[in-house]
C-alpha cells in the first residue's frame, strides 16, 4: 500500500501500484513542499529542482524494494517473520497518517472531513482492499523463491494490464487502441526479459513464479479499482483519514496472519526476532515508497513516473550484478526496454474526452 493519487477519472494508469493513497488528487496533508516563488524564473527553477528530487527519490526507493527483500534473506530464507514485517509497515504508515492529521488539526481545526470518528457504513468497505493487499504483500515475499530482484521489477508491471482491464470491466472506462497495444508490448517485454537461451527451459522464471506474479497483478489491480469506487462516494474526505482506516484494517488482518502463521515463533522468539538493519530498511522503504509516488503525482507528471520505473528496472539489475551475481543478459536489456516503451505508451495513450 502506498501513498498515491488519482489525477482524473480517465487517468486509471496511476492506480496500478496498489492502494487507497493513489486515489486522491489532494496535496499531502500537513506537508509543505514548495512555497510561492517570487518570480517566473524562480518558479521554473524551483519546479525543476522539486521534480528532480522526487524523481530521484522514487527511482531509488522503487529499485531498492526488491533488492532489500532479497538482501534480507539469510541462507535463502527469511530469519524474521514476514507477517510481522507486513504488520510493521502498516503500523508505520498508520503513524504517518496520524502525524499528518495532527498537523491539520492544529492548523485548521477538526472538521467533518478530517475527523477520525465515522459511521459503520463508511469504514465497513475498507476490509476488502485491506485483505487483498495483505495477500498481495505476503506473496511479494514468497515470489522470490522463484524469481530474482530484476525479474520481479519487470513482472510487477503486469499490474498495469490487470488494472486497465478491470477498469474497463468494472468501471466501464474506455481503453484506447494505443493502450491495448501497450498491453501486448508489456506482455512481450516481460517474456523477452525472461528468455534463457543457455538452458533447456525457455524462460528463467518457473511456472510457479509466473502464477504468483499474475495473481499479485490481479490482486493489485482489483484492490486499486475497488478503492477508487469507494473514494468517489465521498471525495471530500481527507486522504489521511481514509488512509488511517485502511491501515487499521491492514494491521488487524496482519495480526490475524501472525496468529495463524507465526504465533508459536513470535511467542517463543519475540515479535522482532531475526530483524536486522536490512530488515528495518526494507520496512521503512515500503512505507516511504508510497509517499514518493504521491509527490510525483502531485508535483511532477506521469512522464517522471515512467522514467523512474524504467531506470529502476535497470538500476535493480545493475546492483543485483554486484550483490547477488545476477547475469545482465541481452534478453533482459531488450525486454526491460520494451516494458519501458509499453509503460510510456500506456501513460500517453489515454482516451481523449469526447466532445
């Protein structure tokens, strides 16, 4: 789950990465990013500087996500509980939402749109996306038994397809011919990047890895579409309030997952057993990545997001060469290039409003 925003009703591509934060165009409450410039030249310079900062932040955070998960393993397995790690991410993001709300309450006071107390009907819709994100986030750890970090960065772009198709089916939003072509290119790019000519197996990623990647894409897409439908019922509601309730349910379901999956281990060894500095960095990274995405959506543009995604794929591959002995093949380079082009085409190919 990440802080993200919706730009308009047709811009469904911005919801491809997974949660309620992606569905608002409101500024990041409680955070002042830029002040009014004193001149046009100052405005241009400040805008360029801000765009560069958020681009760099998003690129580094995106590329390091998969690397940190793989790096947190010891002897090929996680020494810590992945359910407690997920719970920690949700708790950290919930705390961030409360801090932002506290700033709003001090400056603007408590209003109908930013107060935490609400009706049962409003909060009763949040468990569904919370459960979807719980499953998706758990799969995010287990998929690395079948794929490496660079392959994960490529395959997770499949959620663009699932989000687009589900928008067409559920919300009846029209897809342009360019976007359908981008979907085909995206599939071709993901497949090309996984070609393995030096082995009897045509693709590097085994069947189980592809299945998990597709399931993750479907869960991410459906959760994003469902959450947008929720938000449009009350668009004036403060984003931090909605985030708070989503994260509360996320914490509840992750707590249930801890009890079901890791109860004995947590009780005998402790909640933070097996945590290392890399594990803590991974948790902070997951919490901050969404904030970087929201800043891109608010203060930069879609091209920046595409650029960050493309560079992150290659940066992950380069870093993995030194950390994990990854082989940077021509097939991977060509595949990641095709994926980058498809993401770009999808971002610029949205249907124009009919007059």
